[in-house]
């Protein structure tokens, strides 16, 4: 059939060169067949539609030069992997930020496992409730008195409770040896200065950490801190006792502690008018920020310093907004409000802004070294009472272990606890 069609086309194209002969029967049939096909209106319409609307070329490797196929596939897989990891970083950011499961089996730790390393400090586990009813665990540590106190019965007692807010990983029992070492140091310093002060450390386990129930979230942890401070105020307050609270936060816990201070002071300022004059309230006299973080953005940059990695640019998608700078601004606003009210009415000392100590580690492998300087500059610009101590040779968790850092923290606690009425 193809041969016949070709022959017919040659004849029709070159009539002068080919001798015309009488069409045969087969030629007539072939012409009628072609005429019938050409006169089919449906096929002509379809052909015209295809000419006016050409079909787009499909995305296949056939459309790409052969030499470019391997690099295109490699780049596509790499971009897909990045996009996939970025998606899961955003979706699972609570699991990646609040590492309550790291190290493994940390949630099953027991206080008894660290009892030998903590002596003579005695630790006890307490159960409290958050503001939304979530069960929380608190480790309470103190050094028991071996002999009778020498102070007179008429003298008022002074009790200082150090509220500890841990970082984002591990459990509270894992930190008890460090806290015990610090409590021994501050107690020994108090005895040398002949000041009868009872020091206690209370360490909060956020929801989702250790034996606390629930899941760790920013909003939930904020509720936990306020319930924790209320519990400390109610538990350690007594008619014959001057209670002072000092907050100590490490790493992410520094942002938790600074937010807890500003929120607690705001709550107390609002509720002060409705409370009776003789109601007992705890006074926050100091804030220690050990290896502090600035915000989530700086944390991502410190974890992923390479600019070509996309993970450091995911901070706009974070719903965890812990920020020390914002908490400092809130403290400055409270300070200004207190000064404004001093001329019209008596301002409660429990709503005063406490002094701040920043303890930074020189060889911190997690937090960039410039963060402490930024926070110090921010506090100075706001007019807050702030000190800074750089501990030489210390890594992220070693500042209280070094003699230089431990002495700076002990001296700060002694100063603010003896001059607690002079806070801003």
C-alpha cells in the first residue's frame, strides 16, 4: 500500500516526465480510498485541532540531553531531601527542642542513684500541680542542721530558696551532683560569714520531663513555672521567716527563668491590691542566667553555622519563641511602672525588679560567645542592674564547676540575699 501511495504521488507531482496511461482498476480503487479518507470531516477537524493546540512536551529524561541526566537527578534528590528534612524539623520542633528523652532512659532516673555523689545534701521528690492541673515533679535539696542553731528565739529567720530551671535535655536527677556541689559551697560561705541563712535548692521538672506528665510546650512550661513559684512561696513562707527567692536558669532554662520573673512580678503587681496587708509573699531578689540563649533564631544559627544549609532559615516557622531580650524589656517596663507609682502609693518590694547575673562559658560549644555580650548590652541600654562573668576554660555545662564561676555565683547570691530590699 505504501508503495502504491508513493507511486501515485510521484505521478501526480511530475506529470510531464511520466507518460500518462489509462488508470487501471486498482488505481481507481486507490484514488477513491484516498478521496474517502480526505473527505472525512471528523478526522479533518481533529487534525486541525492538533495543529492549533499542540500537545505539551512531557517531563521525561528524553526531553533532557543525556549528559545532563545524572546531575539533574542528583540535584533533584538533594533538594527533595532538604525539603523533607525541613518539613520534619518544623513539624517535630517540640521533640527536637525539648529533649526529655536524651540521654536514653533519663526519664526513669532515680534520686537514690546519685545519693552518694550528693552527700551531705539530702534530696526529696515533691509532687505539685501546674496551673492547668498537669502533674509536675520537683526535687528539693537542703543540708540538715547537725547542731542547735545559735540564734536567739526572737530573731527572725532568713530563708533563701534557689529555684533551678534546667536546660532542654536530660532529667533533674542527672543534675543533682552539680546542684549539691553548689549548695555546699554557698552554705559554707554563709557559715564563714556568720550569717544564719537557710539555703534550699528546688529544681523544677517541666511537663514531659522526668516523671512529670504531659508534653513539653512553651505555653505549658510557662504555666509550670508560675505554679512552681507559687508553690515555693506558699511552702517556705512563715510568719517568723523572711523568704527570698533567687532564680537560676541554665541554657534554655535562662529564657524560662527570665520569662518566669517578668510574669510573676506582673501577676503579683495586679493581685497586690486585692491581697490583705499581712499576706505573706515571696520576694525575688536575684536572677542568674548561666550560658544564656538569646532566641530561637540564634539557637538555629549556632546549631547550623553553615550558610548554605537551609535549616538556619527556618526560625520564622517556629512556634517556640523563647527570647531573653523580650523578657528584659518586660522587666524594664515593670521597673518604670514601679518608679512611677512610688510617688502616689507604697510599692510592694515583692514586685521589684531583681538584679541579674550573666555567667558565660568561654569555650561554650552550644551557645555562640557573642550572645552574653548582646544580652549585657541590651540590659544596660534598658537601665537594668546587671553583672557579667566570663568563666575561662568552661564549656556549656561547666561554669558552676569551675572555681571562678562558682565563686561569682555564690558572691552574687550572698549580696542579693543580704540587700534584697535594695532591688529596683
